[in-house]
């Protein structure tokens, strides 16, 4: 049996940053880093296999994508530094990392290729992360537009785009998502052939 535990150091930073507190005689970012060291140590002591966390992709005013320093006082502990510490500790304790990758807006036919390509770029930068889940609730409904957060057909296309490229370059990395039976059905059933017998969706 495989076991996993959820951290939120990538997703949220730590809400204690910026406050007057200490951990093992350290304060500020050093205290948070020491706390993360302890978290990995305890997870290893409990023989838990996987560390689960979330990365949110950000979107700038010029439609550029980036990894933001999310969370309260996140800028005090940049996400790249957090990822570097995850890499060091996962290597030290031989832990697998599973990252949920979330997109900044609803996925549409106009932005899905941009989001898929940026996801490929992020995954390529952090090959020590063995498992990536693309979105957590693509089937969620936007209460304003009454549309899917990511329509089923587009969700399959995003997963396929990412997996095809990543698996060519990073054999040890696995790409997946939440339950997607309806999405796969919709995608497969939308297939048609053009006059040259090429299949499109």
C-alpha cells in the first residue's frame, strides 16, 4: 500500500511568515525552512511514501504565465526556494513528490494550448517531481458563466498534449488527473475523419 500526506508549503507559503514567532531558535524564513525539514523527517519516520502539494500558475497583465509566490507573505519565501528545498529533502529521504498543477483561469479553446505548453515547461524544470496531476476539479462549474472550469474535450487534449511531450523527454515522470471518464468519452465520440482520412476531434 502506498501512502501520501498533503503539505501546503508550495501552495500557500506559510501563514506564520511575517509574524513574531520562532521554531527551534530560528525566526522568519529560517524558521519556516527548519519546520519543513522537520515535516519531511516526521513523514519519513511514519514511512509515508508521497508528499502532495499544489502549484498555481499565475497570469500577468500581458497574458504571460509565471509561478507566483502564493500565500500570505509568500514573497518572503519565493516558490523557487521552496521547490529547491523540496528537491533536497525528497532526495535525502527518498520521497516521491506529487504536484497538483492549477491554471489561472477557466480553460477555453483560446488558451488551452498556452496553458498546456506552460505546464510542459514547468514540469521540465523540475524533473525531481515524479508525479503531476493536471488540475484538481476540471469538472467544476463556474458560477458566473455556468461553464466548465475545463470542458471535458479540452481536458483530454491538455492531458494528451502534456503527456506526449513529457514522456518523450522524462521517462520517470507520470502525468495524470482526477476521474475523467466522461471527458474521455466526449473526446473519443467527437472524432471525425476529413477527406484525407485524418482523424480530428
